[in-house]
C-alpha cells in the first residue's frame, strides 16, 4: 500500500509541476496580449480544476495508506474487525479536540439522543419506521450525504444500510449504542454511536445521522468536514469497490489532457446511464466544473414544484432558473437522452433570487451536466 501511495505521490508531483509551468505560461501570454485575457481566465479555471482533482487523488491514496498502517478505526493485525467505540465524553472534550486539530468548529458540538429519538431510530433500523431524508447542515460532508442518499433511493439500498446498523444494549460500557459497520480496504470496522452532530444533518433524526456520526468518529471530524469524494465514502460504507470517471478523459492523471474539454465520451455516458439503471449508487461532483471563477452557475432547470415528494421529475413540475453550486456533490437519480436528474443533499435548490425549492431534485440538460459536473463516482451494486 505504501508503494502504491509513493507511486501516486511521485506522479502527482510531476503533474503538479507541469500544471504550475502551464499556468505561468498562460499568465505570461495574457500579459503580452491583453485581448486574450478572457481565454486565459478559462484556461486557468481548467488548470484549477485539474489541480483540485489531483489533490483528491493524493488524499484518497493517503487515506488508504493510513488505514493499511492501522490508523484509528483500521483492521487489526489478524485481519478481523476492530472497533472504534465512542465513549462518554466530558462537556469540553469537543472543544479540546477542536483546539488540537482533531475536530472543526462544525463537528466539535454533539448532543445525546433523547429516549423518543432512540425509539424512532430503532424503528428505522428494524424497518418499521419511515426512512429519513438528507438536509445537510454546516458540516462539509456532501460527498458522504450524497452517497448515503444514493443508497436510500431504493428499498434494497435502504435495507443495505439497515443491515450495517445494529442496536446493542451492551455497547458503550453497558449504556447501549448503535453499532455501525464501516470498512477500510474491505475490512470491517465497528463504530459505536450515542450522539449526533449539532451542526450535522438537520431535521428529524434518522439513521443517516447515525451514519454521519459514525463516519466522523472513524475518519475524524476534521476529515469529515473538509470534503472528500463519493468514491471513498462508498467504499467505507459498503466495503465494495467504487470508481470514478471524469471529463479529463481518464480516471487517473496519467490519462488527462491538460485542457479539460468538459465532455464525457459516449462510452462514459453509457456507463453512467447503465449504473443508474442498475440501481448502483451514483454521485457527481462540481469541484472542477466550468464555473468561470464563480461560486455557482445559474442554469435552466426543472425542480419538484408540485410537492409530489417523489424522486422523479414529472409533468406537473415547473422549469425555472436555478443555481448549481461549485465544490458540491449531488446524487444522480436519473439519466435519459436529454436530461440528468440530480438530488441536492441540502434538501433544496436555490433559484436565481435565492428562493428555495422543495425536495432537492433538479433536472438539467446533459450539456450542463458535462459543463459543471466534471466527476461522476459509481459504487458497486448492493
């Protein structure tokens, strides 16, 4: 695993150097020819997207190497599961973790569940309760929530998540806790959960809150809050392989052209379409999208305006101008010949005037998907 990480790091160093050199050349050419400033801005935006993807590749390789070396929550030497239980904490523990760099201002505050919440969560875990929905809070874990939302799209996916959460009266030194099974490189890791993040998922508590807290315990609040890739989240949640495709022309930087054309090939479109049709978890990210330096882009889109509450856009829903958010991850719900339907883990989308839609569903053209969603992550079937 260390050899793999070293190889990724070495290649990334060379790629980063080439990106720096190219960016410098673009700036010099723009200074020499001010009329080419517009093209230079586009080129620098593409370079920035490539840089973001490069960092993500290195971060993922580093996380896998750390897990293999036995970082907190990793498997033991025998290859069996190793727990990372959450113990009762003093009131200032979260603050200390924040000051020491283990937590962030968004993850340091947690609240224990009430008896009423425990009862509702147990009903969700045994399949008798209503499944929860995602309403992302202040924690920067859209990559995780979009992935959990992808599993939640079908009854089979919901059951898959339930199967990895068990109530244990003897856990947490006899106080009782939900025990969540996560994975590191396919090895089981059990995490005990007794509380939820104050600034995590909003609304009525659900098993998705349990997963969010378990993931944060396992990888650390700092890593949870600092963004990531759906591919990594799916592998931690399922123990199965995931992969991604992107508009750079390949799934690794050795295959990238230096200029991102923001296009998926026909083969890649077919792969995305088939993955959705097969009910595989699919999410899409905008970190390297063509936003021309802006934090969002306004596009013509259709959202759930008729309050149906379904995960499909239908004839009763209205079209309008809505914002796509840069540096965000959405769940891919449906793909056809003309449109892609996504679901925002915020639980809503903003229109041009910052008004909020219901449900989080948004249907955009395939052209806009290519332009703004430079990366699509695909998990294994459950």
